C-alpha cells in the first residue's frame, strides 16, 4: 500500500509562503507542485486527505479540495476512488534527472585555468560599462521616490485593465492572438493606434506605416540597427536621453552633441552642425531631461533644414504631450510632408511601464524592413498583451486614464514647484507645463551625485543629472531630475524639505 506523507511536512512547507500575495489555493498548489518537481515525493505516494491537510494548514477544506482538483486536471495528481490523491508516476517519469555529482561552480580564475573562455576578452564593448540611469530595484520601499517613469498603483485602472484581459481570454479572442503572428501585429491594435492615438498628435498613417515594438526602447534599437554604421553621424541633444545615446553608440554611429536651451535645440543656431548629420534624434514634446517644449516655429525650421541638408529626424514622443491646459503642439511628424520624420511613441509609459508597448510610424519601405529585422529578434510583441491593450483603447479606458493622469500630475507638479520655491530657493528649475518630471539646476557648488547618495540615506530618491550629458564635466554635476509620477501628493512637500536639508550640508562656509 502506498505510503502517505506526514501532514507536518506540509505545515512546514506552507509556512515559507505565508507572506505571499497569492490566494491560499494558489499557494497550496504551488507548494505541492514544487514538492513533486523537486523530487521530494515518490511516484504513487499518497497525499493527506483534504480534511487532514486543511486542518494542518489552518485553511478551509474546500480550498484544499479545489487545489487537488486543479492538480488532477493538470496531471500532477491522480484521484483514486475511496483512496485519495496520489502523485502521478507518469508526471515524474517525464522529469529530467540531475546528476548530484555535477561539479560545483568555479571562480573566474579557476575557469581560466580549466580552459574555459575568458569572456572579458571576447566582449569588445561590454554594454554593462555604459553610463545608465540607475534606480534602486526596491524604490517602492522609499518614503519619497522622486524618480521618473515608474508605476503608481493608486492611479492604475485595475478593474478596467482586468476587464480587457478577461475579454482577451475569451475563446474567440484566443484564436486571434495565440497563433504565431510571425512579422505581423495585432490588427485591432494597429487600428486603434491609427484612429485613437495618433490623431491626438495630428498624425495620420496607414496600417502599413505602423509597427508595434516592445516599448520605445526596442523601437529605437531597431531604427539604429537598421540605419546606423561607422560612417553615420547622428545629431543628439545634449543633455539627452542616455539609453538612446547608448543605443546609437552601440551601433557604431558618430554622435554630434547639440546644445539645448529652454525651448529644445535651436535649428537656426545649429544649422552648420545639422548640415553634417545623417540623422537627428530629438524629443520635441518634452525634451529629455529638461522637459522643454519646442515651439512650432522651431519645428518648422527643423523640417526645412532636414530637406535642405538631406537628414532624417527620429522623433521620440516617449511622453505624449500633455500641457495640462490647452491644445498640445503638433508632433513633428504631423508637419512632415516629405517623409523626413520617423515617429517613435509609447503606449505604456503613463499606464504601466512593465507592459513594454511602443510603436514606430514611418514610410512603408522603412516599416517593412523594421518588421523583417524585428523578426530576427522577437518575431513580434506578445499577442495577448496587444489584444488586451487594443480593447483597453477601444472601450475608452485609455482616454479616461489620460484625463485622470493630467489632473493628478497637474496637482503634483504645482506642489513640487511650490515646495522647491519654499525650501530650495537657490535652485532653478524649468517651469512644469506637462509631463511627469522637473529638471533642477542647483547652485554652482552642488554635487548632485553626492546629494543623491545623502538623500537616499534619508528615504529620498532623485536622479543625478550628469548621466544625461554626453561628457561628464564639472558643470553637469549640479543638475538633477525629480519625477512625480510615482510619489503621492502629500509626500512631495516633506520630501523636498528633507532634500533641502541634504543640500544645506554641501553649502560652503563663508
């Protein structure tokens, strides 16, 4: 007769996951699956009765019954009438066996001595050595997270998104997104972008002129990989977006720094430099990181220079322009009459960055090649997420979310500016008219790297500004960025007050 596992074993296992956010049923299933897959249970071993396990774990018997039923359906357990539940021997036979005598991991020096590859010599340009924006992985544990582009649970439309996910899981919808789309995208999402997203920016495009990507990041990488080489010169805002800079440099492009003022880059003043460019990367809606908005006159002048000197503009509209009041300026792409602008946008930046949904709008021949290139990387973004987000757009949830975000961000921006005026009058900042961050210039003596470290020690997170500059010079060290997308309104003033105390520790003594 098969042996039965002692219930004390399960009580001990269950304690380990008691802090989980999963349902009790899911925790029990996960515990049992782990015990089976880890080889703790032999074939045909009998599990405790549902009543015994429920009593031992302190849960309702029905919770255990449902967990057992699900594991039977999934093949982990078999049910024998009047005998109980047993580990399915067929499941264990299909598992790989690991040799306990396998050698332990070796150090780098041991690996070289054993004839293993020396990877530091093989990787000519290690991406990990690039200068990147750094944010603590546990940023949500900090009291005052003034960091940009992060998720705010209080603003997330949980019920609306759950509704769209459930609709995407219907039998009819699964047939649409479950197959391999190869080079294609979800047609309903393309249609929603064409009719609901792009017109808001004054952009109109055919389906063949749009490709979906895994966020703006992949969009920029695809464009750079397709168009850049050692002989390519890319004009780049300085300061500018570090990840875009790293992407172009990774594709061996030569970067030409272009100075930014309170209205973005100035085409007339930079005409000689722009004449040397093959491509120009710009963030005209809200310049990264200064948040400056390029006036319509500069946008038109930039397009004229692009035709005159035969360069192409990569417009990164990562933060769809929200001026908090009035009509936003039209995108560069909307003013383009000669296919000089490649438009990159995000669907998830303000919604949930973890969804990783972006897109590119460009000439058909360019989009065709981007699809072929994307196929070599990921084929296409996850079909299920595309279909769920298409439903989110179609039902009007996205438009409603943008209205709520505009109201919340307006309140937070006003609170941040008021707090900076009160507690840090020596600092200068670009007035916040939209977006979700503030670019702050400290006094000449301020070291923002040191400030960020001191502030983090007291629960305040900011982003030092030197990483946004192409050259880490002394002048760049006094700048920093403060995001307000992930911090509650009532935390802003006390957070700035705490930050100001850290600034005062650097003030020179007279």
